[in-house]
C-alpha cells in the first residue's frame, strides 16, 4: 500500500509549483504590458523591438503550465477547491498569453508611430492604458489572495476602459474626415485603442475566474453581478 503522506506531500508540491508558475507568467505579462505602453507613449522604437521577444518566454510558460495542469488532473483527480484552482489556472493562462500577444501588437504600432510629430501620450489612450494595467495587476492580486471582492472591483472597471475607447473612435474619425493625411496614423491609434480595450476584457475574464475559483459562482456574461452576503 502506498504511503499516503508521501502522496499528499507530492500533490501539495505540484499545486505549489503550479501556483508559482502562474505567478511568474503573470509577472512577465505585467512587465511586458508596462514596457509596451511606455514604448508607445515615449516613441521608443528600441524598447518596442526589445519587448516583442518576451512573448516567446510567456508562450513557453503557458505550455509548461498547461502540461502541469493536465498532469495533476489525470494523476491526482482533484475535487472541490483544488479542482477549481487547477481549472482556473488552465483557463487563466490563456488570457495571460493573449494579453502578451496584444502587447506585441502595441509594440508593432509603436514602431510605426515613432516618427510622428504628435505623441500618443495625448488623448484617451494613456488613460485607457493606465486603467487596463491596473486591472491586470489587481486581477492577478485577487487570484493570489483568493479575494473575490477585489476581483469584482476589476470587473466593474472594465466599463471605464470601454468608455474611453468609445470616446477615441469618433475623435479619430473626425480627424480623418477633416485631414486625409492623418488617416494612416489615426487607424494605427485606433488599433492601439482596440488592443488596450481587449486587454481590459482579458483582465475581466481573469477576475471572473477568480470569483469562480473561490466561491464556485459562474459570473460570466452577467450584466450586473450582485455581491454575495
């Protein structure tokens, strides 16, 4: 008969390793997001180009985490809170990987916009970026702390990012109609706005998964999420 204590220790070690890998991936994504926004605002082509390769490291972490999650599910057959933790990690890393992909897109637009005289630091984009960065950070903190209330606060802030994006579109459209020479620049800025809006959506996804992980509640696709007493 196998030693149950040994099995339990090995299982706990696997769960802790999974947690550490997710935190490492989250930290890398946060760093990449900050650098990509900085490259855009400061028109730093070298920074944008040096940030893009970080995506490969994040992709590798996603693969490693996926493999560990599947191994735990197959060998340990977790239940209850452990099962929710593993399945949340399995889904969460997909959103993190997509945020990294969007950071690559931002860096590519930063290179294209670097020679423009007008800095992207003007207008709604920096405000959107600030909120989206904070949402990603707080969603990951909520995951680490197992804090559904903080996760709900992240979900509530997604509307602010959407509102700034809704403001950006008519502004850029008006510019393009009045001055055809700015069409290319404006379409690139509009793309950046869309990338940031999608980052906010992914942060919201992570926050929703945290609520499920802690409380077992599926709050996806709900327009109003009432607090639980």
